[in-house]
């Protein structure tokens, strides 16, 4: 039997964008904007938005925000790769799930959030 091989999804590599952010509404744009802001802070690279109806760049991976997930429970989030490492879904319940997925992915990359009145963040070296 062969072992399943994990594929790697790259947002940025070698100082260049390796992914694009697909947005199809206000909520997905807000989540994409957060991911874009912190990725740029970490790497100096701003990922491009692709809006519904626009052509995706086939040379880049695509991050999808909030694609329907009818089986998701309240506040549940899902971070799921697909298409052999060409797509990354940040989704969950129809409410906050995609935001939770986005922030969890950023935490994986080393971004830490804290604060009571204003959210503050710090970029750490090496995510977990």
C-alpha cells in the first residue's frame, strides 16, 4: 500500500506571490483583506484579489474564502487543501467560520493577536 503524500500550498515563495485570493462578496473580501495584510507584513508581498467573474491565473494557487459548507456546526472552521496543492479553502459555518479559519492559518504562520479594546498583533519567527 502506498502512503498518502501531503501536498504543500504556498502563498509566497522566493519573494513572489504563489497564490491569489478569490473573493465573491463582502464577507469573503473582509477575510481576504486580513490574510493579505498580514502576509504582506511578514513577506513584503501583496497577494492579488480575484473577484467573481474574473479569470483566475492558472500559474498560481487559489485561496477560497467561505465556500458553502452546509455540514459545518456553529463557529466551526475548516482549512482544507485540494486539487493537488492548487487550492486552499478557508471556510466553516455561514457566520464566522471563514474568519476563524483565516486567523487560525495566520497563527500557524506565527502571527499572534492580543488586546482588549484594539486588537494588536506581533509577527513571530517560525509558525507552529
